[in-house]
C-alpha cells in the first residue's frame, strides 16, 4: 500500500499569509466588490447535467460552484481540494481517500465521504457527456465503497495510476441529499444549484445573466470578489465592444489578434499564455468517400495551415498538425510537422481514382459522384467561419467543391449527434451524425491535457470513448496503442501515445488548422488578482481564492473596489447588441445560400469538449 499524506491545512494557512502580505486585489476593506464577466452562452442552471457548453468557460464555471477532489485537471500532480489523505494499492487499481470533515454545502448541510461515493456512482449510472466517461469508461470503476464517515474507496477494473487527474480532478462532487431524488438529471434545470465551492448562484435569468455571490464560509478562505455578474453576450463582436467600453470587466472568449492593440490602447491589460486549445475540421470518416484514408490525407496535404494561422492569428498561435494534440501538451509528439504540398495532394487523388472525368474542374470519386462537400461552422464564431472559407478555397485548388454553411450553435450540435445517441450509452453509439465535415474548437485543456484524450476522441466507436460524436474514426492499430497507454502512468505511456500520433499523419481523421495562443483581456481597475493558468486562462477558481500571485499584474493602488456604471441598463444594451449581431451572422453563407433553423435546446445530447 502506498500512502500519500497531504498537509492541506498547512498549505492553505501559508497561502493566506502570503495573500495577506501582498494583497492581489485593490479594494477598500469595507466595500463589497463586484466583477462583471461576459460569457458567450447560457448553461441552464449550472449543474453538471444541465450544462450546454455555450458559455466558453463551462468547466471553470462549474468549478466555481462545485469542488472536485483535486485541482487542476491540467496538471500531472494536481493539488488536493476535498482530499486530506490518499492511499493506493500496489497495482494502482484501488484508491482510498480521506475526505475533509470541515466542508459544508451551500445550504448548510455537511459534505461527507458518502457524498463523494454517491457522486461517482451517480455519474457511473447516469450518462453525462462531459463527466461520466471518466468513471464508466476509462477508468472503469467497478466498486464504490464507503469505508467510514470520512473515507471512501474506489477500485478500477484495470490499473488507474492517473486517478488524481482522471477522474479525481474532473468530477464535481454533488450533494447526495439533493441528487438522490433526481431521476432525470438532464431535465433537472429549474432549481439553482447547491454546491460546496467558493461561489453560490443566487440568480439566473435564462439567456440573459447569472449572478454569483461569494461563499464566505468556504474552507479555502473567503473569495476575493464578493459578487460576480455574468451577462450573456453570444456574439464575439458585441462581447468585445462591451469589454472595450467598460460595460464588463473581462470576457470568456480569447481575444482575437486584430483586437489586441485596440484593447491595450483603451487601457485594458492583455495576458498572453499557452492555452491547450485547437481549431480543426472534423471529417465524417463514416460517410463515403471520406471513408478513404487516402482522400483524407490528400485533403490535409492541400491545406496550408501555416498560411491560415498567419492570416487568422498573426503570431498568436501555431499551425495545425495531423498529430492533433497542442504542441504545448506534455503528451504531444513534438517531432511531427504538417506538410503542405498541393502537388502531392493532386498525385494522391489521382492514384486513388479521384479524377476529373468530365473536365468541369471538379474531381469525381471512383463511383462517378463529384467531390462536393459541405463544411458546417458556428455562425457566431467569425474567425472559424473565415477559417472554413480559407480551407474551402485551398481544397478547391486541387479539384474539390466546398460549401461553407454557418449554423446557429444548437442546430450545428444537433447535426453532429449520432442518430442513436438517445438510446445507448455514450461509448455504444456507433454511427456519426448528418454532416460531411464541421469546424470545432477544443479549448480549456480538457482534451489536449487529458492523458486519455486521444482514446476518447478517436477510438473506434462502439467499445470505448465517444468517437461517433467526433468523426467516427477507426484504426485498429491506433486503438491498440491508446488502450495500452490507458493503464500506464504519465511517463510510461509516452512512447505509445507518440506512436499513435504517427499513425494519424498518414491516416488523418480531421484537418487540424491551428493552436491559438491564450490571449485574455481585463479592466485592471476592476480586479488585479487574476492568476493566469494554462488550460484555464484567467477565469477560474484560483483567481478568486486567497493565495500567492507572483508575477501577476496588480490593479493600481487607488483603484476603486467596484466598477462604476449602471448595474442593469448596460446588460440589456449588450444583450440587445449581441442578439442583433448574432442574427446578422446567422445569415452569412459562402458560395451558396442554405436555410438554417434556430432554437434553444435543453442541453447537449452527447459528449462535448469545446
């Protein structure tokens, strides 16, 4: 048995002392502070089962309200949150955790080890796209045992040496006394959430705003900001207009390169950092002729990711590569590079029988059907629409016809869903949705740092992972490698993951476009305690908790504790502007006009990692 004691209370005390010696927040002692953070979309009542992934900060918002066992999921050795002691079996299958006894839920009920045991078993039995696969797929937890009032024990089917990261730092702990009566968790979206985290939700007006207030009884110390108002502004242009004009203090989106100078000249601080993010075009590997790996390889050869990155990001990102993972990820095979060679793309297309038989400039497949494809893209993501257009132009130069179709996010998500998604567990979905290809972004580290990220996304559908929700990719040798890596520690799995990424170079499931740098802007007079954190940006739980902040810019000494301005009218204005711009963006098409539908869904139907 391996025992790992964690002096959590001592660490917290030291953190508070450090904060007291050099306060990160400029505020008057007796004045409450309010921070205004614009988010991109509504997350229903902000529970783990109601989230929609529309805000741009889904995981970080959940972690303001709920506590995980460890934090952060984007570190190989995450710090304990609810855990005081850890014991592991010699075979790394069994993890025994001592749970803190000084934690209460927002309604005053004590959090216990039974809540932890209940949470993991609840996620195991109730499908939830973001979290359940961390306990009922990889790892597969076969027993959930309450040892005593303060101790819980989990046993995995196979070795799970990375348990503190996955699932320990991913799963938010939920209160048994609330959720044991919830039999349909996806529809449990009316009540405000009850968590144990540093903030409680006190108001939610659907599609308009959230209001969070500090949990001053939080065991990790009173949060640095008393109140967080989060207006919902879906359109990126309207969001940055609100930021630049001072209507909000920061936003959930990464700052586009073309806006950086303008924001800095307006007095905003801009933070630049790695972000574990990517933008790519997922190809439907189950829809002929995209079933042909030679066609997918030729399409990759025809796309100049360096030129696309320069055009869209300037020097604020890195070009895409078929190995899929962000080059800054510790699991990325850094030796791999994308090759842009349109002449070789034409030769490969010719050799696979994709030729222009009728001389109209468009190649046909061996069955005579023209290579005519549609790229779906979110209408509210202007840069991704432009990326799709650039890819379309480059693919047309080698003889394909491409139509870019912007759709509202709800319609786009519904087109991506497997047709049998509602009838089976996530890993058992085997058919891809109704699309040729679509643009998507993986941000916030959830895929690029996850030690099993490649398996989840790209394993053959039907056994493990959620490949049918992504692209339907299937390569048995790739599966063998990522399955073997899943039961190994961080260092031990590197060779297998590197070899798996080499397979993707010649058998690519997608077109990886670029890895954007994390660039975040904020009003320095409103709050100076931002803690840049790779995979999270600046909006995350540790930015609001007391602790040391070496090297983080502080607000001016005379900064007021609360931003000025009307507390309500600006929200209405920003939302109205956003709604108008969204309506205009949704009408955009490129080359062909396509009808689209709009509407609000209750939540995602399957896994999402954006």
